[in-house]
């Protein structure tokens, strides 16, 4: 019984320290800040990445959260925008980066997110 109480106390201290400490990361900017134009029916491959200060996250996830990509293009969890655009025009969309500094048995913590709107022109 004493061992269970001791383990519970350690878990409670860990949880409280996470709440008090919080995340030290700051998202300075996204890179590139402006996407290069794409060419109709030609391969396109660009990596969008958050520039961070004051931390080294152990988990980083990029998400497409709104807007429209050109037909034939996709965006994946590691920030890669790629494909062969099948339609000319200007497309607006929003990307979110989600990152966490710490992990334990219960999952990730000390997390934050930030969003940025992008424009991709297909000529």
C-alpha cells in the first residue's frame, strides 16, 4: 500500500510541475513566409516549417486546417506541400503547427500551436 501511495505522489508532483512550468517554446515564424509559385501540370514540392525558439520539441505535427489546395496537391503532417497542380489560379489555405516539448506515459504535454495563412499561385 505504501508503494502505491508513493507512486501516486510522484505522479501528482509530475502533473503539478507540468501545470506550473508550462511550455518554453515560442513559434517565431513559418518558413517560407511566402510560397513560391507553382507551374500548371508540373511537380511541386515545398516544405513548410515553423521556426522555433527556446526549445527542441519532441513532437511536431503540421495540419491543413482550412481553405483550398489546387486539385492534384496535398499537404501532410510533416509540413510537405506537394503534387502536380491541375488547375491554374490563386489558392488560399491555413496551416497549423502543433508541437510538444515533453512526453510521459500519459502522452505529450507542454504543447502549443500556431496557425498561418498561405497563398499559392499556379501559373
